[in-house]
C-alpha cells in the first residue's frame, strides 16, 4: 500500500528558538546567509533526528536522491514565487522523489520558509514540531530516510532574504 503524506508549513512567527540546539547540532542557530544552505541542511537533519531520538524512534538516514529532489523544490519555490507541495507545473513530492530515482513505498514532505531570526535550521524544525501535521510526518515511525534542501530566499514576492526549506522523507 502506498502512503503519501504532505502538509504545508504555516508562516507563524513563534519566539526565536533556544540556543540549546547549537550544542548538539552545529549551525542550527546560524542564518542561511551566514552558514549557507549545506550547513542548514545538515543541521535540519540533525535536529529532526534529535527529536526522533527523544521519542525512541529510528534515526532517519540521509538519502542523496531525496536531498536532490528537496533542494530542487526549494529552489523552484524561490525562483517561481510559490509556496506549495505541488508546483505550478504539477510536480508533487511523489513525482519529484521518483524523478530523482528514489523508489518509494511511503513518502512525506514538509516545507517552510522564514526570514531574519526565523531563517535558521532551529527555527524551521521548531515550527515543524509545533505543527501537528508536520510533526506526524517528521516523527512517522515508518519513514526511514530523509533528504533536506535549503534555498536562499523567500517564495513570496517582495520578501527579501530568508531561507526556504524542504524535507522529503521516505521509505523504500
């Protein structure tokens, strides 16, 4: 049975995340302009696995195919100015994963964007964990692999700076 999960991150503005994340996940509190997308991607993976560890769930393994699909989606949202799991051309998380060569049985995606102090890995994961639907995807015990893609910029016209993130989780 194929299960597909997808939700859109809300653009809520919670209090800035605690610096404790930095101690266990280097770069978690750095803004994308300071750290760069690759460091934020590593920090997001680390923070998601930290949340899974707290709940005695299996850690997610990094998968380059999922990461490639996630990064492409983040860049596409910034470039074309949309914020959704389905691109204006009709691409979905399932299609992006398959196109990247990932033979999924289950797939889930979370997306987020933020600017200023909210353009950090810690803020992104905190907002996802605070959202029941996103938390369900990130902590789903049946999902085993993750790819994270971060793009510099916001998917909203007129918004300067910031970061847009996609986490694509799957199980083969």
